[in-house]
C-alpha cells in the first residue's frame, strides 16, 4: 500500500462550516390545499421535515397540481417554474426577490434606492483636518 494511504489525514477542512438544507420535493407539497402558505412551520407540523438544518430547499421532482404560496430558503429553477406554472408564488426567506428582467434573485438590501443615486458608495472626500496636516507636512519638507 502506498505511504500516502497509510498516513493519517490531517489539516483543515470545511466540513464544520457546511450548511445542511432540508430537502422537499414538489410531489410532497400536493397534500396541502390550494392557496396554502407553505413555510417551515407547516412542513414541520406535517412531518415532511425533521431535525436541525440551515434552511429548506424545494426541488422540482414531481408535478404540482394546484397553486401554493411557497416560502423557502432555496428553490431550484425547475421547482420555481413548476410552482409558477401551477399558479403559485415563491418567496425566499432571506429577503431576496426575483428580478424578472434578468432572471436572477437579487438582494434587496444591496440595491440602491431610486431617488438617491450613489448613497451606497463610500465617500472619498478628504476631511479638512487631514488636508491641514498634509499642508503642514509639505511646508516642513520644503524648508
């Protein structure tokens, strides 16, 4: 057996920081009535998810027969398409909304407000105190 296989594995790995999501397929959501708001609390009560996890991910396995209001942390593209096709809506729990023009999820907090352009940028103006100290340094170097 090679030496590399006989030695113990040591060092850093990211296993402690891995996020585990509870997986729910669309076919499991058919047991709820049309128009129901499906969230973590409802899924726990119906025993579709159990245990400790970082969030809920909806996958597109199966077909959805009626429209539901789904609230989850992650949603696959196929699941989102099938939910919207059935007349339902998808809401992400971390404050992101769907940008239909680009087809991506956008963080609401990172967007600029329409009336105040450039408010999220860092100011690069020098303060008067810094300008004075720089002027003093220049004059002392010249003499």
